[in-house]
């Protein structure tokens, strides 16, 4: 599929499946996969629609959807060794979606030989599309994105609740992310934060933003200093940073955080 075709797929499924449920979910349409981990009928229906199209248009590719992986662990095993694969997060930021917050997104990433080569993030309520292609740049609604230079005071965010309010060395206290990787990564790219820390590292959450960030001039790496690879065993955590210097600085201060 052409890059524009995949974005059209996200928008269409969003318009037909996700957006009609926004602020209109019945109690029976919201389920709990695990304590505190929500899923809705919109997540499940959107993933089925997107997966069907990707599998039809790309025979032989492994499509790793968040909800499918929850039901069948073998999908993750096949994804880990696939030459050609896609990740699908039908509604990233499900809690935000359920609570009526516009900060949610629909995301797809394409991998070839272990590298993310294209990615798409569609924010339905913000009407904003982020698209990245390896070697060709990152784009927001058709306009080229470049991460702005960091300022004198770095702003750090994290999705780890126990780290909020903690400071790394002389850096400012960590703040809460937007609780949605499909919003977090664009905000880091645009300068809304200079670095973000994550303990959960699921491919469908991070593969799309990884390419967007790197193509805009940022860096995503593990707590151990390795490049992020979606098909590799899950790392201890990830640092998404505005640039290499910020990544190196933050990574060197991680020992100050509890649990590390």
C-alpha cells in the first residue's frame, strides 16, 4: 500500500468505528483486560478492520495488533522473526478515550528486516496526522517536522506514576506524559517536552513514534544505551529524547529513579 493509502485507511476506520463511540460508549462497551487496562468495542472492531486490509494488501506480512496479541501470544513470536511486519494500535490512550479526552490516537508502523520504515499516527479528535518514512523525513498534516533545539531548562515527562515529581540530578522534576504514546511522541518532536521515560515498551506503542522522532532529529534508545528495536526482547525501559546529547545526559542519571 502507498503511504497515503495507509493514512486513508486509518482515517476511514476512525470515522466509521472510533469517532462515533467517542463520548458515547455504553458501560457494556468498555471492558478490563487486566486491572486498570481497558479495552473497548472501538479498539477491537478497528483492529479487525485495519488488520484485514493490511493482510490482504501485504500477503505474508505479520500484523501484530495489540488486541490480537492479548488473545494469542504466538503472534508476538511470529512478529519477532518476521522479515516484513506491521504493528497496529487501534486506539492508543484507551483510558483517555473512555474518559472523553481528545488525547488518543490510531497508529500503524511498518517494519522491514527489523527496522521501522514507515509509520502513521492519526489523532481523530485533533484532526492531525503524523507520517514518517525512513530517510524521507517526518511530517504533520503534510508539513515537514524538525525537532526544535532544546532550551536551557529541560522538561521531562514519564508514564511511570511512581517517578512523577522525581528529579534526575539537577534536572527539573518529572511530569506526567499525555498518557498516550500517539500524543507523547509528537509532543516531544514539537518541543512540548525534551525527553520522556517509559518502562512499558510494547512494539505497537513505540514503533510508530520511534521513526517519527528519529526522522525529526530526535533519539529513542533503551536504558542500557542500545538503539530501540521493536522485534528485540523487551528492554528495561526507553528514553525518547530531543537529541543525542539529551539522551546521553538523561540515561546517565537514571540510577536516581526507584526500581532501577
